[in-house]
């Protein structure tokens, strides 16, 4: 039972990091829009998409019973 908890805690930590990546992506995309910097905007949008996708994948329960 303890091995399952350790595995779940690492997934929670990585999902929290993914949330902060998504928040940084929002900030970068807003900065890109405000200061007319298309590279910031594109990288910000990519960070938002990647962060949200990782967050959802990490907190989804797996098929083999990993909770």
C-alpha cells in the first residue's frame, strides 16, 4: 500500500508543476499580445496547451489500477 502512495504523490507533484507551466504560458501569451511579440505569444500558447495536457494525463487514473 505504501508503494502506491509514493507513486501517486509523484504524479501529484508533476501535475502541480504542469499547472504552473500553464500559468506561465498564460502570462507569456498575454505579454506577447500586449507588447506585440509574436514569439512570446506562440510559446505561451504552446506552454498552456502542454501544461493542461500534462495535468490531465497525470491525474487520470490508469488502466492497471494505479490510483
